[in-house]
């Protein structure tokens, strides 16, 4: 849902910015504290070295003797230079730091006037420089600590801080997903409920109602659902009443049509069930079958019950009854789904029917079903102008007209239904499988 993404991104933005700021500030503070600790450590180390050399200047002759003593207190992870009054290099640690490099360093750096811990680039490497005068000797002690060594622990801290940041972010994303789902689920249910109501689906399942604003909205929707369900039931009752009135009016003019409509309804429902249609489709077909001849209200009684053959003009009037029925039903919103079925139930599968000369799949399936049911009941009923045909003869005609007047699939489904009802003739038996 779009609202879920909006909530998720909004919360993510609101958290990442403060989290980034807090992490950045924490890094800067910790970095400053660490740099101060390193600086103080280096000062302490050079002070110790200065005192050590001052106290033992006459006792040791070289770095081979001094270095173990240095190592007892601090690891020699830097470069130590002992410089005379004339800046000549008297003694050093660190094999990479040669006299040539030192002379080059002296030409570029006025280390005596520099601040303690100032950074210098020496031979493509950057060092923090600390220096001390050895009292009473005229000698100077220089302590160089390479920057990358000094920053190694800080880099480890950066890495740990990055891991913490990523872990917090992932934890937030997980919690945010859980919270978002918890919030979105009832919203999604609300959308489904509103969508159902907008689609006139008033019978959706009752769910648990939360004790919050969303729960209050759900309560109102359930109340609305109850009202709409009652309204739907009332509308259906009114619809059935309207249908009964229409059938009663038709029966006054033509008693045959009323009983005929009931039989067509019965057969149409059976065919629809044989074809595996859903409940809504079967209901619409049942309504259409009941009202398929309602347009005959507009046909004169003398024409409907004429015992002889109809004239061309009279037959043209009869052929208009599907159109009249369509006009009658168009103003009834609840029957809008059945108008096409009623209008086209006299179309023929080969396109020679009326009123619109539709063919094959152009004809609504409901109309093709009602057409077969209508024809079968008409053939097996007594009419003023002829006697009823036998069931066997009527079935033969249906089978003969497959692909011309009737949809072959619909005919086969109806014949199988008749076989299941115990109507046994050779043609029915042939189609039982």
C-alpha cells in the first residue's frame, strides 16, 4: 500500500537524520578525546625518555643498552632521535630513519619552535613530533610517532562505531517493519471494507475491533454494513415484489407466459449449474429467465393469443418484445445486469436472430442459456396455434439446431441435465458422457 511506504519512509527519514547526527557527534567527541589521550601519552613518554637519558647518560654507551630499558616502560613504536647542540644526529632508533633523511628534515623543519605534537611530513610519511631539551647537557631529544600508527586505534574505533550505526539502523528497520505492519494491517482492512461497500458487497466477515481510532472507524463501518445489509435485503424483497407484479400483469394478458417463465427459470438455473457458473451469474440468469418475456406487456392480447398464423406485421410486433423489455428494465438499477440477457434471448448462434443479429460469443452466455430453455419449454407446451411436441422430438430439434440456432455447449449441458432427471431417449443417452 502507498500509505505503508509513506509511513515507512517518513519514520525512516525521521530516525536516520538524528541517528546520523548523534553518530557523527559521538565520533567527533570520541576522536577528540582519543587524540588528547594520545597526545598526553606521547608527552608522558618523551618526558620519561628525557629523564631516563639525563640520569643514565654516562652509564650507557649506545642504543643497544638503552632500548631494553625504554621497552620496560613504553614500547618503542616511534622514532627517537638524540641531537647535539649543533643539530648533529648523535643517536637514533628506527632503521628507516637515516642521517640523510634527518639532514633533509632539519632543512625543512624548525622543530625547536614548533608546538608539541605538531604534524610533519618526512620522507612521504607523516609524523607527530615531540621534543625536549635535556637539562645540563645541551642535547635535545626528538620523539617522532608515525600518524598511521597513532591512528590505528582510532580507525578501529571508527569501524566499531560504523558497526554500531549499521546494527542500530538494521534494528530500527526491523522494528519499523513490525510497527508499520501492525499499523497498516487495520488500515488495509478498512480499505477492503470500504471497497466492499463501494462494490455493493455488504456481507463481509466480522473482524476483531481494536480499541483505538481505527477501531472506532471499523465500528462505524460495521454499523454501516448492518444498515446496508438490511437495505440490500429490503431491496431484494422489493425487487421480487416488482417482478411478481410484472408477472401478474403479464398473466392477465397471457396466462401461458406466466407459467412458461417459471419453467424457463427452472431450466435456465439447471443449465447454468451444469456449466459451473457462480452464484451471482446463476441469480442474474434466474431473474432474466423470469422476466425474459416481460416485453410482451406491450403486445396486443389478440396477437399473443391468435390461434392462426401471424401476419408479417404481427410477427414484427412480436419480435419487438425483447426491445420493449430492455426499455422496461433500464430504469431499474438492480436489474441492470440482466438487461442484455433479456434483450438477446432470441438471438441465434449463427447470427440470424433478432433484435441485433448477434452471433456466437457476441451473444451473452446468459442469453444463450435462456434461449435453449425458452425453446424447449415452448416446444413441449400447448399453444393456441399448435399442440405440444413430445420431449423426444423437442430434444431432437435442440440437437439438430446446435451451431445454427443454439450454442452446442449449452444444448449438451441441458441434455445431460435431462438425462440426470430420468428423461431417457436415445439422443439423451448418447450425450450422457
